[in-house]
């Protein structure tokens, strides 16, 4: 009697910087019947599949492999081969004057306020490695000032981000009618308001750091 169901064999080769034991493959919601996450490859086998197609995807905190639909032929073994990639890297270049305030970088998921990575930096080039393969937001903080850029890492490819910081000196005098007046002035920075207070003569001066 000929078999009526299908089997699936997946072999994904690894680069040297993808560690073992931290990745698994799912076929829809089904775990593999056999899973070997070795130093040089990830091997997974599903037996007795009674379905025409399913989506195969990787669950990993250290590697990337693009999800894909797999079609099956009854009574046959379907074999897939590929390569696991390291999670993507953002190469961030900060160009700023020597007197720029203290700098730091934060990486966030688009819909979340809590950063997934934060690092204090200097001007120059910085690599943020092992990022999630999804849309992210990279925020540069210069003193009290922030500027953000979105990056899309869903393809698993590395990206380049450049921040060109320029100081903008702002000063003036606040009047209430014909008289100078003490006041608080707000500047919209990224998605937050930054307050600057005048002195008793209504005079204010600040430096905005802008990309």
C-alpha cells in the first residue's frame, strides 16, 4: 500500500557566528518531530503530514531565515535546503561638532516605548548587532534633545543610518504687551516638548541640536 501522507526534511547551513541550541523551526504551529541545532547546521524533520501546504518559519534570538510557504505531494518527501543568517546589524554614523553634548543611542520596537537596547556613544561609526528582523526605531539623544529614524529590518539585511547633528543657537526676549516678562518657552523635539525658561528680564538663550 502506497503512503498517503508526506514528510518534510529541512537542512539549513550556519555561518560561524550563529551559535547552536538557540533556534527552532515551526511548520504552522507544529514543532518538528526531529530537531538538531548543531554548530554547523539546523536540521528538522516532520513525519506524516496530512496537508497540502503550510508556512515554515524560524523562531530564533540569534539567526534570521525568511518564512516561506511549503507545498506537499502525497507520498513524497519534500526537502528544503538553505542558510541561516546572523540577525541584522544597524551601522550608525554620528557626525557632530566636538562640543556636542553627551550622546546615547536607543533602539525600540515601533509600537513600544521601552528600549530593547541602549548604549552611550561618541561621534563616529557604531554597529548595533543582533537586532530583531522587524521595523525598529533608532533614537539618538544629545543632551536633552532627541532625534529618531525608522529602519525596516524585515528582510534580514543590514542597514546604514546617518545622523548629522548641527547646533542651532536660539535667543530672544519675551514681551507681555510693552513690558518684558518672565516666561517659559517650549520647543517640539521629536515627539516631546522641551521647555526653556527666561530670566527675570524675559531673556532666553538655548542651543537646539538638530539632524
